[in-house]
């Protein structure tokens, strides 16, 4: 609760937190929009594949000439990571391989790294976080994105003495969405292709939000950061409004939809027949907790919390998230407090590639939100045991055999070239694989 004061002190001392942003897309632009009104924060460099586009974005956002003059626009994330002025690197490319490379470069250069690219975090986050701790810098999930906001709720619950039963977010989901491709994505958002293009919205990225991949990735990030378990065979996406969270998101033994207590799950804002859920949580995050004793249970009732019929289970939630508009919280927390806003501690969940349709040998996979595969959340131990191909490596790789619709793709089904991302993933499997199989869920405070 002191970040604003601390930031103002840095500004008054003439030592603003100097930030380098890699990737000036939608998320990055939202952060850049806030910078002029954030005391104690200065973006000294922006790296983008199209530096002129990034410069124009800043101008459209109303950056004044003196601010533009203090910011360098480059086409190389590695150049940004090496710049001695930059104190905090924000990685917002959305590309897992690039995210891992930039995180490595930032950490090696002794800089804090805020990882907006959750795909990179799920592919190798525990290894990156470990490297950052060894170097004495912060590796952090991005505040404003749903994983960090959910981690905050989980931490609040545990620090307050509650048992965490479930945590996650809301989204728009129907089973048929797993097969949607970028060609048909905008109709589900109520947009035309032209409107989406004018807003700078990438169809493949936004399709990953719709087809279940992004939900799986974000829940894996939460599980890895909090120690919560993941479903054994993918997210269930139960339809659920905020009033029903404590009823639906209990373990099956207590009458709920979860395999057991202490899990991540995503709730849908649509009933399975397409009707809207009453008081949905489409844009928000939640945590379901259990009272430690009868006194706390009575307090739930006295203070108006929504509970299940027993009164033991209650929910807290945040109805919205503002992604890049809130990112400054992570930047300031890393630079001023030396603390992450969420960080992977173990490898509990993985997101594996599943065929959207029948695929033929010789076809190229096209990654998150594309035409060929979607990402399914499974326990890391299962992914490791079955040799499943992580969605973060299912980019521009060729299939070696035919794959049936809905079939999980395995390492043996593709030929992967050597890369830094592949090496980081294999390192994570070696260093954290045993723990993924044996660590229990962290359910209590």
C-alpha cells in the first residue's frame, strides 16, 4: 500500500524507475498510455519489430515531445536488455521463445523482468524464476493480467488464515470453441475483422483467448505460482456466476464440481446452451475459501459473504482486470520492494497441444490460437509421463504422423530444431520434474 508514496519519492529524488518495454502491441500500448500519469516511472526504451509503429503508438497515446525525446525506439529486445539505463524489463511480445530469450538476457544483465508473456512462463517459468533469485533480481508475473491478480487473492486468503479451495478466473466458453480458428474468431467478440484490425487486435492471439488455450496457460501459471492442483484431464469450465462460486467450486465430496479441494478452475459466463450466466465473472478473478472454525463461519454470515448452503465455503472476487493499465504495480513492486506480483515456485501444471481437427503427416503446427492445435491443461506429472508436446513449442514444427481430432500431440510426433526455448524446457523437466510428481498441493496457510 506504499507504492505510490515510494514512487513519488523516487521522482522527487530525480531517480525514476527506468523501464524497457519489449513489444508495443495491445498490452504494451495500454502500459505506455499510463506512463505519463505515473510518478516515478520513465520508459527509456521500447523494442518492437517495427520501431516506427511503436513510435507512432506513443504519439497517438498523447506522449509529449519531451517524453518522446527521452525514449529510444529499437528493433532488438537483446539490445534493450543490455542497456545500462534500463532497470526493469517488461517482456510483452506474446511469443514464448522470445520471452524466454529476453528473460535470460535481462536476468544475466542484472535487471528485473516482468513477464507479460505467460506462454513463456508456463513453458519454463520455474527455471527463469530460479535464475533470477540466484542473480538477486525479481522475476514476476504481470499485475493486471488474471494470473497475478488471482495469485494476489490466494495470498490474501492464506495470509488471513483461510484454506484455499479453488482459485481462477472467468471467461466466455462453450465446448465448440476448441475448434474455432482465426478465420471465425471476431464473430464471437461481436466485431468485424476491420474493427479488430483498427484496434490493433491480433486474430490468432485473441483466438487463443476463445479456444481455451489462454485459460489453460493462465491456470497453469497460477498453479505453478501457488501450489494449487490442476484437473487431471483438462479444465471443466463450469457455468457459474459470482453468487454460486462457493457452491459450484467445492470438491465433489462436498457436492461441488471439482475433483478435490485445492484446485484451479475457470468458470464460464455462458450456460452450455449459450444462455448468459446470471451475474457472470467473465472479466474477473476469484478465490473460494473455507472457514477454519465455527466462529469464522458465523462471521461469513454476519458480514454478508456469499456462501454455500453449509456456510463453510465463501468466495471473494474481483470483477474486472485492466491488463496493461495496471502493469505499473508489477514494475514498482519489483524495483521498489524487490517483490514479484506472482512467481512460479514449482512445476504443477502444463499446457499440451491437442489437435483441433484431423491433421496429416507433413503439416506444420501453428501454436496458440491457430488453425491446428489448442492448449489443454494437465498435471505436469502426466505431461511428463506421456511425453506430451507443450503448446509453447508447437510453433512451426512439422508432424511426423497423422493425428486424430482431439488427440494429444507428443514429442515423438514432431521434429523440433534446437533452440533456447527447447533447452530451457528440457532444463525445467530435469530440475522440476520429480517435484511435479511428488509435491502435494499447498491448500492451507
